[in-house]
C-alpha cells in the first residue's frame, strides 16, 4: 500500500463509509480497491446493495453526524488517522482486516515503536497485580511500549507501571468515554503522556460487541501479547488468540492449578505459549532493538541506496524458503546494510519471487 496523507474531504468520506451499514474493514478495502476512493464508493454502494437483494435503502452514515464526530475530535485534541497514512501503526496495518480509521489522542510516534500487549483478569489477585507492575515497568524501561485495554485489574496495573515510559490504551468506546469510570484520571494521563486510541468516533458508548474488536486491535498493535491471569473463555484469551492469528508471539504467566484465574494462562502454555516469569523471557524473544529497526526501516530506506553487493543478494535468496521468516532474522543473517536487504526484498517482491506476510515475514512465492 502506498502511504500518503488524505485530503480532509476524503478523510471525511472514509469515516462515513467505514461507519455505514454492512461495511466492515474487509468490505471497506474491497470497495476502496474497486472504486478508487471513498467518495465514489459512497455513491455506488446503494445501487450495489439493491443489486444484492436489499429491498430498502442502505443506511449510509449520516453526513451531519460525521461533521459532529470531526468537531468533537478536534475539541478533544484527537484526530482520525486512515489506514493509508504514515501515522497509522504499521503492525496494525499488516494485521488481518485492520480498521480503516482510528481515532487517537497523543504521540503517534509511540505507535511506531516495538510494543507488547499486557492483558489479564479484571478481578486479578494481589500477586498478579504485583507481577504485572514489575514486568510492565521493567519492559517499558527496556524500550517496549506497553499496550492494554484500560480495564480494571491487570490492564490498569500495566498502564500505571509503564506510564512514565510510554503506554497505549485501546478503548472500546469513544476516546472521550471513561470506562471504567474509576479510571478517568488514568485515561486522561495516558492521553497526555502516551496514546489513547479507538476505532470508534467520539461520543460512542461501548457495547458488548465492541470489546472483541478492541482486543483484536490490542493484539495487532504489538509484536507479542502477554497474559498474566485469565479464566477460561475470558477476553484476555481472545486477545491471545488474535495475536496468534496475526502471527505474533504469545506469553503467559504460569499459576496455581487451584486458581480459576490461572486456568487460561496455564492452558496457553500447554498450547505452546512462551512461559513468562521474568522480563528477559520477553526480551529474548522480541529483541526490542531489532524490532525498532523493523519499524523505522521503511522510512529509512526511502533515502538510502538500494544497491546491494552480489554476496548480500545471494545470501537473501538463500535464506528465503517456503516457510515465512522474520525480517529481523533476514537482516541479521544477510550481513548487509538494512537498506540493501530491503532493496533486494523489494525487487524480489516486484518480480514475484518473494512474498510478504503479516507480521513482517517473508517467504519464497509460489
């Protein structure tokens, strides 16, 4: 996808299209691909819906309501960022069915740094809260941005421990809706010092169906997801599942088999999640310094030389197979300048020889 800032008129149309009836993220992208712009798609979809069998007019998102959404965002100091724009988080862009727009308050630069989601039980134990504060604080100090959902319990402890270094809160309602109410002060602090983010427009009250969508975004923003305590069928386990689906790492804190809050995390470990008992368990897997390189690389190579020596080109080719491999591993093993390796990969993509996968992985094509 070519990254470019939208005009304000087109951004407005993106918002209306994304909020219109029956237009989910995947449908939005299909419409945009077919019609080239959201403004044209808005004109076309009523007829398309009729041809599909809808016997009443499709409910397009009200234009006046969209005007009010943008005015409310401006008053809050928030802004809408579109999928095609440089400020949109790269890992979220690479995830399955990313939201076409996000509404955010805060420092967008934090969204381009290596991140770890930390989630868990709302009714967390004292030991779980203590461990969360310790691990989130240490990992934030080591350079990871801590992402969570601003819920009671583990989420709150993670945000509080990471606030001084940078934390991202993804909320299910509008960025101006305080939920839970007792976290209003924390939510305001995150908006001032970190990033507050939602796919919902301001003023939207969260509904039950919004929370799984929020959990998907939490997982998609991060290279990994850590679950501290989670009962079976909890929202935290859904976040871990979304992380798996997006090709991200999953970490779980082991706990007593007698505590229902540990059933989910112990089950994740049985299913192959990394056991998390100390900060290095995360750092050894995610390697923040190299992940940071991955996030800034696309911008760096714009101005760098793509010319690669024959030995670097040959090593990149030899490292690719039918099994997707991390960009970080390619950069390390190819022993060339990052821009050279990315230049080779770009050429291979254009030739159809290499394929890019979600999560910054590459493989041979075909």
